[in-house]
C-alpha cells in the first residue's frame, strides 16, 4: 500500500510542479513584457494588484501544497534510496522546493514588498519599477525552469515507480 501512496503523492507533486511552472512561465513569457509596455504607473498598479490577488487558497494550495508534499517525498525517498526512481524523486523535489519555493521567498517576495512600499509617482518608484521588471522576471524565469524541470524529474520517477509496482 505504501508504494501506491508514494506513487499518488509523486503524481500530485508532478502535477503541482507543472501547474506552478506553467503559471510562472506565463509571467516570464508575456505578462511582465506586457506590464513593461504600458505606462509605469499603470504597470506598477497592475502588478501590485496581481501580488494581492495571488494570495488565495487556489494558488497557495498548489504552491505551498506542492512544497509540503515535495518535502515529505524527499524524506521518504532518502529512506528508500535503493528503490526505483528514488534519485529522480529527490532531484524533482529539491528542484521544486529550492528552485520555486525558496527562490520565491528569498528573491521575488522581497521585490514585491519593495514595490508595495514605494510611492509609484516618486523618482524612486520609477527607478524601482525599471529594476523590478528585470530582476523579478529573471528570478521568475529561474522559478519557471525549476518548476518544469521538477515536473519532468518527478515524471521520470513516476515511470520507474510504476514499473516497480506493476512488476515489470
């Protein structure tokens, strides 16, 4: 039964990683560019609104829930290191936790906090917005690739786990 539970949790982590990586992909691929093309005050207002609205049960459930599952799976995989897919499982989980969750907390959230704190009409606001568009998007791209790489590694782990469960 534990193998099926491990498989189900790995599946959930793979889906969560893909959903979050895809969400971040949209920002790096076109949303931030679109915000940079409109007047700075409007771009800043839109991003500030996004930063408030993103704090909701659906996004946080996927974002934090995947991190919690990944942390649990990492510990489990370390205790089951010799089993098929364990190395891929640890790699995928670490990619997600470090590359999406930690990067968000260490880089993107402080940038969001600075954007919220600045007076948009001030010279400091204009300078921050210029840096924000570049720096936030760079770290977001790191989160994008980490989330998608995590999904891929977790999928490989799933395939190896499935072969083991199915007795192949």
